[in-house]
C-alpha cells in the first residue's frame, strides 16, 4: 500500500482527488465528508418528509412531541438540504456540501436567538438551535480533515521528490 492511499487520496489521471476511501489494513473506509453528506441526506430528508405529516402549512407545530417547531417552509428546507446531501454524495461534491452546510447552519443557529419567526417563515427554537449548531460543527470538522490531508499530501510529495534527488548519482 502506498503512502498516498493512507492519506485518502485517489489518482485520477495526473491529479489527486481528496475524499477517496481510506485504506486501513485490508478494509476500505469512506472519507468522513462522504459519510457526512450521506448522513445529512438521510437525516434531513427523513425530517422533511416526516414533517409534512405533522405540519404542512404556515402554522408552526411541535415535531411529534419534541422541542422542534416545524411548518411547511421548514419541511421544504429540510427536504432540500437532505436531497442536496444525497446529490453531493453521488457526484463527489461532499467537501463543498460540508462547507456550505457549516456556513448555513452556523447562520441558522445564530438566527435562532433572534426574534421569531425567522424571515417571517420559520420558527427556530432551542431544539433547532442545537441541531443546526451540531450540523455546522460536524460539517466544519470534516472540512478540517480535508485541509490536514492536503498538508500531509504536500509533505509526502516533497519527501518523495527529496528522496529522488538524493538517490540520483551526484546527489544534485
């Protein structure tokens, strides 16, 4: 197994793409950003569909007896976020999805502390602030994995070049 596979890199023509599977022993594991986009796709699509059974109009209602207030626009928002997660997973845009979700959900967490309903459409309360904040923190975390891998990949490439130079006759 090469050093590059340990870093989660896959060679596509002459470029390296971050986000490939990690090789650990004989097993291959998906990159955390891929798991994030798939997980958020499942979670938010499920919340969006289930929310329509509870509240499909503009009136906010509790989501199945929890501390989450939902309404029709909130359900559509959850559904769109979930479908985008599945799409990002499918087309290999999981890092862009994670970055966007980190920014969007950070904003929504802060908006939850403002007067409600937010933008006159959605009510964001304690449960939403927690869920959106957690989604933003995890999205930011998987983006940081990419940055660390990029740095490690550059260091590995420089070490390889140095080894090649030292292995040449004359050492120039």
